C-alpha cells in the first residue's frame, strides 16, 4: 500500500505516523486489519501507552476507526482497525485523467 505524502503534512507525531504506516502495511484491500496492541508495540519498539496515544491522535484526525472484537465465549480479542483517509479502496479507485489514482 502506498501512502500519500500528505501524511507528513498533517502535524501528526512521528509515533502516530509510525503506527499509521504499520497498520497500512498490515491492512487488507478494504483497509482493515486486527493486530494486537502488544504486537504493534513490540514490532515498533513502543510502549502500549504510546500506541494508544497514537490511536487517539489518528482517530481525532479521522484517519483510523477502531472496533472491539469478542470471542464467541465472551472474551476480548484484538480490535479491528479500519484505515480511513485517502488510501482506502474507494478513494484509490477514483480516476483522474484516465488513470487509476
């Protein structure tokens, strides 16, 4: 998935950009993924608190949606993350000048 350069112009912290890029790299064609917070923190060498702060920052910029998931027996699972913004499938498929953007 190719990120728009505009991500760096939004005034996000570098940790929020890192988390966003990480989630984009894990997302499917619909812009969805579900790694655990612990996995994200470990892979990026961040604390779980920092990952949650990044989620909040991305949510305020309307770049990320989080949905809780549960096991059929009632226990929590990792959240579902939906990437929003310019890189989602619907926005990438718009045509400009005869070519797919």
